[in-house]
C-alpha cells in the first residue's frame, strides 16, 4: 500500500519473465563492471596517469593487452616501440602502426606515476581478469536477451524506430510485460509514474509535476531512450523542438523531455498491441499542428 492506495502486483510469465530476469542480470553485471572500471582507473592514476591520456577509453583491446603484460612505465620503456607492436601483432590486432606505440613510450618517459612493485602489478592483473570475466558475462546475457526479445509479437516494428535498440525494447517489455493487459497507453504512463499531478495546498495552486508513482525502473528506461532519440532521430527531435518553441504554452526542457517520453509510450503501445507499422510522418503530424495565425 502506498499513500493509502492498494495495488495488485503483476508477476510476468513466459518470455516477459525471462526478459525481466535477463535485464536484472545485465544491470547487475554492468554495475559490477563499472565498479571495476573505476578501480582500474584509480590504479592507473597512481602508477601510470599518462596512460589515460593516450587511451581515453582504457578498455580498448590494444591497451588492455599492454596493461596485462606491461602496465608500469618502466616496462613500457623496456618493450619499446617494436616490443609493443609485436604484442599486438601476436594477437592479430588490425591497423597496427607505430604512432600509438611511440606515444606510449613518450608518455612512459615523462610519467609522474609512483614506481610500483610486484604486488601493485598483481592487483591490476586481478582487476583486469575480473573485468574480462564481466565483459564475457555481459556478452553472454546480452546474446540471450536479444534472442528472447525477438519472441515478443510485433517487437520488430518497435525496433524499426531509429534510435531504439534491442536493449531498450527488452527493458521496456521487462517492466511493462504483456501489452495486451493494458486498455490504453495512459495506463502505462501511470505505471511509469509519468501522469501529471498538481502540487496545491488550500487556496494556493502549485506547479504541475509528474507523480513518480509506479515503476521507477520503467521511468529510467524511458528517459534513457528519449535522450538519444531527440539527438539522432529527426522526427522525435522535431517534436521536442516543437514542445519547447510553440507559441501557446511552450514547455521547458525537462517538461518537453517528459512529454516526448509519454509520446514514446503511445508509439510503443500502438506498434506492439495493434501491430501498426511505424510511420515517422504520422508520428510528427500527430503532435505538430499548424498554429493559428
């Protein structure tokens, strides 16, 4: 019971139960991998801070191979350009040149990192081994997740939207479950805690905001889906721009963001329940109407 309101819990079955479990496993693995990433970066800042300037993404395969074999600046200098290149060639990495090895050697020469011993090196090797394990687990659960989500009726119509990937679709379905149990998209909006409420007391009329009741994780998935949509999807970007620039009642950035999220729910509902094909032009025209002169 929340705020005096009773609700009957929904327990997903079949493919929807599988999706919820897979998403839960994936979220856990990502969280653990992020923690390992932070620990590895902390190690590098102590012993070889210049490495993070050469590799802005420390997990690049060529960089990981070097960290596993020669993480200390002194070891990089000992290998030299030819030694570094040889390590990469033995693992058959493509596009092996001399620019990156030369940059690494130069960084090692001028490193201000602390000189670490065998135990410091062992710590990094253990962290990297754990990171590799989590990466393999992530690939494994993602592969299963992708296979399961394709079993959902009409999901291919949802995935036809530019900017909506399998993980987003699977996350949405893992929280919502079987779409046929809803009579309207407003029920999903309420489930996500995106229905509007007025914050008032007595005679004072407050601002309108979303309720935030319902499934927090579903709300998070929708917000994570909206951001890339308004950046890379033309029609969703147009809708967001319309909400923020329309002459009557223009919305602020966060308000428009939520409005696009609610529109996305309606689109998902129509595609999954009614089996409609995604129509970018119709999606845009349903929102953007000619304004009176």
